[in-house]
């Protein structure tokens, strides 16, 4: 049984329609960039290939170079995508989950941008916090969920690898939830807020992981459905570019499906986990014992604590302090 209300989550997402439309525009733009870069590269390669009497090879190399160039550009732009798109959506969802009112239309995006800038100041700070969180969670989950060490059953390795893959994929949503903690607490020290949220996650990791893993499976099932729906239109578009049939049609269909997933489906998982995290951590304070365990597991958590400075742990405004559940022995 999951710990979130799907009806409430869908209602919240509809209230953030301006951000859903912004995400759709951004990710459709990314899809178009892939199609143009890969198709244009294939076309240029085809022309060069004709000169060398091997247009097929020229198209293949041109498509590969075009695909690689646009992938590189987007890799370096990921910091700004996080800052301008994802973080803003996190901000308005966090406020809605607290019962606050948010503007509609373009004003919603401007409001969210102001909140994000107040909390993180620069995109590099948000990106740095996000990368540290992912590193800490990866080590923590691997340490806490070493199934094979406890169940030495022949042939279990494949199942363990699959489980770890699903868990690592779910970190995409978990780290966004931890970033939401800064919005919820009103903290202006992003590093300290992330430190406290990571400890709170560790205190409640079983509940969080259960929901994250199931949501991840559902999300990727929906992504497969999207892929099956878009492969036909993508193949039609690819037919206008020489040399894009076969493998590249398949690759561009995957890119399109992933972009649509990021635009329309990922927000569902993000909002659901935010609801679970806010609910399960209400009234809790970060437990020093869990903080010590995390410091022993991950150098990145030590780095996060150093960057946080001596700022004391944050509690959620308006909630009574309550002792967290005792940590299990490792």
C-alpha cells in the first residue's frame, strides 16, 4: 500500500499547469534539437559520403556526430535546466502541500523563480547541493540494502542487480524531494537544509524507498507506453532525413519518450514523494545518531556538513518536535 493520495497529487499538478506547460515546451524543444541535430548531421554526412562514393557510411557518421554534439550541449546545460525548470516546480508544489496559495499563469513561474533564487542564490549552488545529495543517497542505499550479503541464494545476483538499478533510478525523485525541504523550512542555507533533509530521509528510508521504487516502476511502464505511441510519428519525421532509418529512428523515439516522461510523468512521482516525505517527517528532528552513521558511510555527507557550517538542525515551522524512530543497527 502506498502512502500518498493519487487524487490529491493530480489536483496539485493541475494547479501547477503553467509549470507543466513550461516543462512540456522545454522538453519538446530538446526533442526537436535532437531530431534536427541528428537529421542534419545525417544529411551533411550523406553529401560528404556521396563524394567518397559511400553515402550510407557518411550518413551514419554524420548522425552519430550530430547526436553526440547535442548530447554534449545538453549535458552542460543540465545545471540550468534544474535551476529554471525543476526547482521552480518543486517550489510551487512544496507551497501547495503546505496549504499556501500560489499565483496562476505566468505569475506562478515568476513567483517560483523568486523563491528558488532566495533559497539557492545561484544555479551552481543548487546544482552542487543536488549532486552531493545523489552521491550520499547512492552510498546510503547500497549500504542499507546489500541483499545478496544476507541472502546467499544461487542465481540471486540478477535479481539484486535489477533491484539496485530500480533503486538507483528512484534517486532522481528522492533528491528532488530533499531539495523541497529547503522550501518547506524557509531556510536560506541550502547546504544545512539538505543536510537535515538527508538525515530525515535516513530515519525514514524504508517508507521513502518503498514508495520511490513502486513509483519508479509505474513511471517507466508509462514511459514504455509513450515510446510505443511516438515511434510511428518519429519514424515518419525521420523519413525526411537521409540515413535516419533503422537504428536512429529507434534512438530518437527513445529520446522523445524520455523527454515526454520528464515533462509530464516525472512531476507525478516527484509530487507523490514530496507528499510522503512531508507527512512522514512531520514533527521529527534530525537524529544525531543517524547523522553519525551517514558521516561514517559517505565522504560526501562530510562535505555537505562542512559546507553547511555550524547551522543547527532545522525543524518544520509550526510542527512540534518529536523524537524520530531509533536507527536500526547496521
